[in-house]
C-alpha cells in the first residue's frame, strides 16, 4: 500500500484524522478529509509516542497502529477468537496490567491470543470469577481494582532473563534467525556512484551471509529470512511469523541507513520498548552488546541504542534487535561499507555480541576482546565445566 501522506485527500484521510482526534492529537474539524500540515504533525506525534519510525506518513505499520489505537480498555468485551484474534490498544493495556500483576502473557503485543486468555483464566480463578478466559465487565472491573495495588518490577522481563540464563552459555544447538532487511524489488537505500549502484538490500544480505558462516562455525543453527535475490519483498509481519515458527532463540535484523543529509553517519541498534518504560531486558542487553562491539571494533560513529515498538521487535517471541550499520548516504561510511574486510569486522562484532549474551554475567569479557576465530574453543569451556 502506498503511504497516505501530505496533500492527499479522501475518506482514508478523514478516517485517519478522526482517530487522531479521538487520541487528542488533533483538533476536530467536521468534514475535514485533507492531509494538511497539522495532520502530518499529529501523525508524527503519534509515531513518536508509539516508538514507530517518524516520517509523518501513514504506511502499513502506522495504519495498523492507528487502527488498533481506537480501542480503549473497557470499550468492548475481550475474548480469545480463533483464527482472527482481537487486536488493539485495549488488549495491550490489559496485557500490561496482567504483566504488572505477575501473570505470564508473554510480550504485551496487543493481540488477544491463547496465552493472554490463559492468564485471564488464571486471574479469574484466583479472584473467584467464572474462569472462562474472556474479559467482560466483571473481569475488567476486578483487574482495574487490583491492578493499581501492584507496583514494582516487570515480572515478564525477569522471566525472560531467567529463561535465557537457564539455556546455558553454549552456542551449540541454539537457533538464530538472521534477517537481512529489504530484498526483492525493495532495495532499501540506494546510492549511485558513477557507474556503480550500492544498495542496502545487497549489503545487508552480504553482512548476513558473513555472519551466518561464523555463527554456524560456532555451532549455532542459523536461518536467514531471505536469499540474495528473493523476487518478492517480505513484510515485517512475514519475517516475524517465520522467526516465531522456527522457534528462534535470537533474531538479528541487519539494515544500512540512509539520510538526505550526507553528514548523517554511524551505527544504531534497536530493541523492543515503548515510551512508557516497558522494555525487553534481554533485547536491550543484546542491543547494547551489538552496539558496543561494532563501535569498538569498527570505529563507526556511535548513534546509540534505542527502544522501538516496530512490529519486528514487538511481535517476535525471542529477544530481537535490529542494527543499522552505517549510512550508505555518508561518503565516509560508504567507503567502509563497500570493503569486504570491513563487513567481516562487523560480522565478527555481531558474533562476539551473541557470544557475550550467553556468558554468565560473572564470566563476561571486555568489549572487543573476543577473538571469534577461536570461538569454538571458548564456547566449549563453560559447556564442559
Ligand atoms: Zn532498511
């Protein structure tokens, strides 16, 4: 779908405006169906508070977020519906309340799936309501009343850390999904230089392939979301589904950035999180390791780690990060990205980050210190100890 953007007009714009009005991001103006600068401003504000990419346009991901945002907790009864689960902001609010109370709903992804229904059933049983897994007025009232009493930690994320620790320090047998961004007709950022054309899709695939070989050599089961020449572009929900279906332990998505300003440069890493303090602890740790290892080993400018609620990070059930390795639009970054030796350095930084994820904290090592060529030997030590 072509993004709906500034100067567009029609019923779709009217609908977007009405949702933005209901969210108090826009002044109501009856009958308005024109995407004016004020509308664009409101879209940006919405994207910012949802942790989406801020471009002021309504593409597929922003539309799904807007559509889901209509629902407030209490607007409707919530129940587990198969195969078309209820999706919305109200479901996400419910999941966050349940998480705060210590129920295991997985990630607060805004989808009323089996795990959410199970957590609701548990809650209902414990407070003496009919345990049917649906969230009608009585259950809603009970959750509202009790939810406020619970303060403090985020049990779900502590569980995630625990599960991760328990899986042991050995890379052998763990499954990782490496996701080269874009592909097929979608080339991502493209820069022409004389006769040459550099594309993000090609560079991301090359980086992924270098990473794949090294991780496989360390004993991991490695999957790639796409080959070098996929004819169809994969959507983020498709990549997410694949990651969940193969039961990956980790997901690393690789992109290269681009900007109209040629001075923009550097590496940034993203993990799941929202503006209101909900974050994936394990994802945040992986993002921090990826970012530091790349910065220390390559000297790319440090554009830091950021929390985002992109679907790829939010709907995946394993710790997931996305790294944007340099700007293809920066002459300095580009000169480095096109060198195979530089891409090897990046791949080694990523392997070192993955390895450090599985080290117990007390065995962790300084950034830049893992020699990935001897990784297998390093890995086997804690495994046999
Ligand atoms: Zn990209």
